[in-house]
């Protein structure tokens, strides 16, 4: 009898704990569903960061007397600069207007693309924020890393970069590791493409692949039914028996997508020999420069350091808020869902 009482008490504790977790998740979901800001901008002053790093290194390279004299000279120069700036502002106010002049800025964005290009969501927020404050003389640098993915996702990402061009802001894209296929679709929008010597560039082609389990289903006497309206609503399938007619239609769609891809690149880099580079092959940075796929061989670090000499360099990053329910649940189930979605989508949607 005592054992049953202890066991019942144990079950009650477990039930209470489970109910508490469910209540917390429900409350979190309710809070997250009530509008509000989905994320926020994080701005990092790379110019100040670079300056701080130099000063830190110099503290270890020079003696105390040198550091003291240098700091005194810097403070004096900054004081004179601020005094001059104050005079300009006072004069502008006196003349009936505010001073619109400021030091040119380089806005730095990071795009590390996945197969479905979901990173386009924060990218559009970052670009919208930049366009709201950018002035003549400002520039944008995108540190791009992507091996490509879904056509519609990377098409939208490229369109977001086109917004920068439409605003007449010089756009540089830096490829430190890879910008292939859909990644290169984004890169070719830029006024200037720079790449590290061994960065992978190119892969101007289209691919689609999927497994077919039809023979396995037949072996185990499992029937698969698929109903469609419209002759080409579904061409290739994972579970049904694929026909030559369906394959030919799907191949035609791939060729059409490849044609659109090449036209897109031709409009933005007209000097490229497309017949030579649009074969689906990829090249390393130095080879890509010889082919005209990139304009210069350097890293994003060198671009940023050079800009720090005469511009204020700001890294702009849009941070999306994570739901508490997602944090509690973990990423395991989401990973399975995403993997299954990719497998299904790959069978019907081409990858660039």
C-alpha cells in the first residue's frame, strides 16, 4: 500500500512538471503571436574596432613614454577637429539650415546562404535600413558565402541587391570562400566582385535530383496513387513510375531555367564569354579573374581595412528573435522537417 502511495505521488510530480512545461510553451507562443518587433538591427563600428586593435598592439610594441606622447597628440587633434565641427554646425544653424555633410560610410553586410536562401529575410531588413540613411559617397560591401540553392530564393536575394544598385550606391561583393551557382547569381549584381585566390566561383548551371522508390514499393506490393489536374502539374515523382515524356518535360524546364540564369548574368556582366563559363563548372579565384567572373583578387578583410582610411565602416546585422518554444524544443525535429522538405522540393524545383 505504501508503495502505491509513493508511486502515485511520483506520477503526480511528473504530471505537474509536464503541465508546467506545456503552460510555459503556450504562454510563450501567445506572447510571440502578439505582433511586436520580430527582430532588431545590430550595428558594429568596424572602424573603431580596427582603431582599438591597433592601439592595443602598439601598447605592446612601444614604451610608456611613446604611448603617453601619442595619446596626447591624438587628444589634441581630436579636440581641434571637434572645435572645427562645432563651428560648422553653428554656422549652418545661423544660415537657416542644418549641416548635411558627414564622413562617407561603408556599410558591410554578411550573407551566408543556405539551400533555400532563408537568409534573404534579414537581408531585406538590412538593405531597407541602409537605404533609409545612405547618402552620396556611401558604399555597400556584401561578404557573400553560398554554394547556391532554390531558384526563387536566390532570385529574390539578387533582387534585394538590385535595390542597392537602383539607389545608385556602389556595391562590392567579396567572396572569401564560395559564390557558386545561385551564389554567383547574387554576386554578378555587384559593380565589383573581389575573391580570395582559392575561393570557389562559377557553377553557372542548373540541377535537379530525387530518389525514386517505385520499384521498392512494387516489390513489397505497395500501391502509390497520385491524382493531378493538368498534364504537367507533376512531372517526375519520388514514388510513382516516371515516364520518358515526364523526363523530357522536366529537362526542358531545366534548360529554360538555365537560359534565364545566363540572361541574368549577361545583363550584368556583358563582357563575359557565357559559352565558356556557363557550363556548370567552377573555378578558383585566380582562374575566375582570368575568365572575367571576378574583378580583383583580395579578401574582404583587405577591403574593410582600406575603407577604414577614409570612411566610417559599419557592419549591419539584423538579428531575428527566436521564439521561446523553439529554444525549448531544440533543433532536432526542425532539422528532420527541413531535410524532408529539401528532399521533396529538390524533386520539383531546380537548384542553381
